[in-house]
C-alpha cells in the first residue's frame, strides 16, 4: 500500500467538499500510477450514484477501454458503501485501501448501516416494497444471453 495514493484520495475528498460535493475521494492505481480519480458529485451532479469510487471506476474503465480492473487497486478516503463495494467487485479490482471507516462516515451523517441490514434480509422483508411478476417472460433475456456465442462473459 502506498500512503501517497491514500493521501491523494483524502485530498480529493477535501477538495470535493470545497466545491459542493460530499467528503469522499477515490483513486484507481495500476502499476504504481494513477489511472483515474473521482470525487463525490452526488449533489452537484444531481446523481445519487455519483460516489467517488463509482466516478473513479467509470473513468478508469474509459481510460483503459475495459470493464476489467483486476490489475488495479482502489484507494478511497472512506470505507465504501454497499453500492460502491458492489462496483469494486464488478470491476474486479484486486485490492482496496481506505482511510476512514463506515462508523466515521456515520458520525458525519452518512449512515450506511440501514443498507447493510437490508441486504441481509430476504427481498420481501426489506423496507423497500417489492413485487415480482412475469418471470417466464423475463427469462427470455437470459436464454438469449446463454445462446449467444459472441457474448462477453463478465
């Protein structure tokens, strides 16, 4: 781990606050070089998914021309939320480093505890009301995917 990259993520978080964003920054690194960086842009961008980690992953994927960041590391100013953790896994990032914990974020008003609790529950027991219908029709997309010889598995 390089503390310099973690300091970079922390500085991005501080800069984000100064420009109207949330206190989060992230840097994607490959072979000791920054591939991309991101800041929390939820409020300025009117986008609830514009977390620093997501922004950094999107930029890194564009820069590298791939969705596979398995040779990269992510440095974040704070422990990622469940959404960002999911994106980190989907991008196959090889290693994660962070400064502050989710408890630190909760003390500042960013409480992910509800999301972690909800994910542990069956879908029908969560606070978000859900329903399921047309499963047989929906399975057509999976059948098409499975029969597509040119598909790119991810």
